[in-house]
C-alpha cells in the first residue's frame, strides 16, 4: 500500500502557538501523537511519500523519529527539511530523497512537489470513463490563506471549458490538486483515493459553510 502525507513538522514547537495552533501541550506530545497515528495505519512494507517539511529537529532527533515510524519512507524535500544538511542525519532512512517526482498509482500519474504547481503534468488527461488520469499532490501552504487562494483558483478553473482534442466537444477544465496537509487527515498518512475523498468532503463542507454565511 502507498500513502502520502505532508508537513508533519516533528519537533516544530512554534506550530503549537503560531500558524497551525496545533492542540498539544508540548512538542513531545505532538510527536508522540503523530507517531501513534502513523503507525495505526502504516505497516512494515507499506510505502509513505512525505511531501516535505517532515521535521524541524536536528539530524539525531530526526533519525530517532524515523526509526519509530513504520513503512518505507520517501521524501520530497521541503523548505524546512534542514536536518538534511546535518552531518549526523542518516539519509538511508529514506528510500530516496527528491525535489520533485512523478509516480504511477493505480494507473494514474501522481505529480509530487512540496510546493503547489497549478499547471501540472497531465492536467487535462482523462480515462475512457472521464476520470482524471493525473493528480498534483503538494504541501507547504498548510491551512493558510494561500490554501484558500488556491481553492478559489481551483473553483475558477473548474468553471472554465476547453475544446477536447478527441472529439472537439467543450469540456470542463480539470483541476485535481490536493493538499496532503497532515492536519487535514488527523496526522494519518492516506492513500491517493483516500486523499481524493478527503479533499472532496472538505471542499463540500467549506461550500456549505460559505453558503450558510451568505444566507
């Protein structure tokens, strides 16, 4: 099984009081909870792609966290992964470390970047049933205004049309970008299909909330 998650920020104490306002009494309590949530889902031979900003700790602290987490781990580098430059960090805890990657996941292309890329490879591609063949998974923006701006942009793009190369018909423009922010999944790594459903439900709840405020 392959899972995805972003912006865990192990050892990042400031996220308890700033930006995310994570509901933990200490960074140690946060670390323990995230490890527990991870290991509830991930087994020894599962793959987990981390979309950046895994840890704010030093090399030794990050080694200790990785040692406790189940699964084979892959890293897309984020701007806060400074432990990578620490001589005490052991990079062998990751199968690979990359700035960007494209993988196949159940016959779908998955574009992986810490930073959101609105014009991603394969955006317009669909299968014979009209289902998306390409997704962009990202992190970095947490649940900030930048994420809200991306959602507004996504709604705008989905409302636009283009002429299909196949039959020339007018088709909605696909926009399948998903923020794999760990707080959106209660710190649990999710499969691609689970992230798709998670993103759909979250946007539906936002739409209902926005409509209730208008009315």
